[in-house]
């Protein structure tokens, strides 16, 4: 049991893992923002091209 406690204490002091997790979370948030923006832009472009196409008919 003492070995488990020492291992947990050592892991709590190690900041390299937490830094990697923070960068992963930032990357995930940026990815989600890009996806949401692309979806919104895609919808707007679809409406714009549909309006343009209807004017040529």
C-alpha cells in the first residue's frame, strides 16, 4: 500500500503530464471552433449559391 501512495505522490508532483493534457484540451477546443465555423460558413455559402442559382433560372 505504501508503494501505491508513493507512486500517487510522485505522479501528483510531475507536471509534464498535466501540461500535455492542457495542450490536448486547447487543441480540442480549437478543432471544435474550426468545425463549428466551417459548418456555419458552409450553410451560408449553400444559401448564397442557391439564391444565385435561382436568379439565373
